[in-house]
C-alpha cells in the first residue's frame, strides 16, 4: 500500500468538511421555514378532499345506474331472443 501524501490527506479532509458544512448550512436554513412555499395549505387540502368525496359519490351513483342498465339490457335481450324464436317458428310453420 502506498503512503498517503499530506496534500492528498488535506484535500480529502477539505472535501469532506465542505460536504458536512453544506449539509449543516442547508439543515439550518430549512429549520426556520415551516415547510416549502409550494406545499398546500390545510384549507386547500380540505377543499380537495371534499371534491374527491363528491366525485366518489358520483362514480358510485353512476356505477349503480350502469348496473341497472346492464340488467335492463339483459332482460331486453332475453325478450328479443324469445320473440325471434317465435317469429322463426311461425316462418317455419308457414313454409311446410
């Protein structure tokens, strides 16, 4: 292993000290502020929650309507199938 020169030692120590100093400075500058200015206020968060709840209610309502429509469409399809069978039976009966 090669010996460490004094210049390398002091340069490495300076880099580490600068990094620690930068982190310390950043820590101190952010402790006085109550979060970042881009963070939402509590009232804005409450407004968003209310809007999301309204959307959730509308989606739930629309889902119920869609399920009802699916049931109605199935019922109509069965009726149409029955009607088509009757028509085909009448057509076949007239052709004989």
